[in-house]
C-alpha cells in the first residue's frame, strides 16, 4: 500500500519507534521520527499520568513541527510497590538511567517478595494531535504479568527481561518481537487507536496547517 498520510512518532527511542512503525506501516502511513528533524523541542514530562504525558508530547511536538504527531507514554506498574515505578519507569534509577540500571533498581526494591505478590502490568497511552495541536485520537491498554527475580532473555527493551507473561512462562525478553507484537500493551493500544486513525483518513482532514 502506498503511504498516504505522514505521522511523526514523538519519541527518540529507536526501539520503540521501530515497534510502532511495524504496527502502522501496513495501513498506509508514512512515518517519521523526531530524529529526522534538526530542531525539536524538549518536552518536560511533568504530567501526573501516562495520558497526561502522552498528550504533552503529542501537542507540543505537533505545533512545533507542523505535523500530525503520535505521542506515547508507557511504563510498568508493580503492585507490591504501590504502583511504582509507573510514569517514572524510564528514570526509576535516576535521570538518564539505562535499562539495566532500572531493572536492577526494581529487583532491589522488590527484594525477596514472594512470586505471588510480584504482580505487575505494563501500561501504554497513545495520543494523536493534528498539526494545530488538537487531540484527534487516544487509546490506552495494559498487559498483565509478574516480575521475575532475575532477568531472562535479551530481546525487547526496558523491563522486558524481567516481565513474565504468566500464560507463556516466558519474559518479553525471551518471547521475541513477533509474539510481543501481538501481546504487548503497545500493540493493544495501537489496536484501539488504529480504527480512529483510519476514520480520520477517510474523512480527508489529515493535513498540515498553513504556514
């Protein structure tokens, strides 16, 4: 299918961008990332929820770049940590923390917590803003599992080597991209968002604002 509508993925995370692209390209979208622009704004993610941060990313980047933008915010919610790290997932071990540092921080905080009490879920909120910064579509989805006591597998990113999908007895780090594309919080959120995007295509309102 020939791409018809340009959508900017509002992320600097190349792995996340690749995962989103794989879900959108088959439906006729031409995808760009923030890395393809010389001048991008730094969005302060000071919202109090995944939805608030996704909206900040979508609206601010859309207005600045004069493009439709998909803002996405996601993270892991661990019940034994009263919902943490939540919206602080990417910087759980500190600003500019690596995935490995965040994983080790999570394991330290859980300590010897019993397996039955290590329940967790990934959350993903997606917001699409048009070139004028108006919200045009939104979705949110979850994927439930548990946190292992040690990492397993080298696939994925973030907390994937610790997050076990209980039904499969494997972490996202072990299951690989194909399975994750079906099961993940991000793919589920996209499944809810995509019909909204296709409807916007059909309505013929997908355009940049006048200079």
